C-alpha cells in the first residue's frame, strides 16, 4: 500500500497539476484512513502500535527540518535571482561548463551536496539544459563524488562525526 502511494504521486501531479507534496499528503491521508478502517474493531491497546500517529512520532524530525531549511533557503536565493546571477557570473568568468560543474563538485566537499545540487537546479533552467544533458549528468557525478572528499561534505559524514564524537574544529585542525 505504501509503495502504491509513492508510485501514485506522479500520476496525481499529472492529473491535478498540483505540487507533488500535495500528492504525498493525499496518499498519507489515504493510508491513515485505511489503517483506521482496518483496525477499527481492535481495542486501543492492541491497535496503538499499528497506527499512523505512532509511526509519525518515530520520524527523525531534525532530518526533515534540515531538508526543508535547505529547500527554503535555495528557493529564497532563486526568488531573489541570486542563483541566476551567479550562473551568469560563472559563465562569464569561467566560461567552460565542465569547469563550472567541477568547481561546484569541489565545493560540495565543504558544503553538503544536496543544497548545491538544489541550488544548481535554480541556476540553470531545464528549458536550456534538458534533464538528459551533459550538465546534469556531470553535476550528479561531481556533486556525489565531491561530497565524499571530506567528511563534512555530506549529511551522512556529519552524522558519522556525531556518532564518533568528532568535533568540527578538531576535524578542521587535523
């Protein structure tokens, strides 16, 4: 059922022309309704571990807030035309697309690759660079590998630093 809900999101978007997050919320509502209907005859203590409310309580909210913050920051930069101006400046200064993408990849060693790729999506339009163009394929390669150069370049690396009690300033000194 959960997989069907995720697969139905693109169908929901193409039919209703609404943003995908609304399709996800709609699917979540259907899951909630189905769970309530299927377990309605059970006593509260037996169905508590089967409810969507319990599942939502176990979500790692810090990760969700992190990604929402990234997307909001990138959307703000895009709305103020900072990203398009940065793309123009890079085109004028560097000139070569492969070097620009390599610079973005190297930057993802320091800054997480998720915001950099999200920002690059705001810098270059899909009308000018289609999904299967060299830019996006090379961007995925460079940002993915660039994020692995240093431990601070990925969310997984930062999580590993937290688990191993490695502080940023200690890492920067060493």
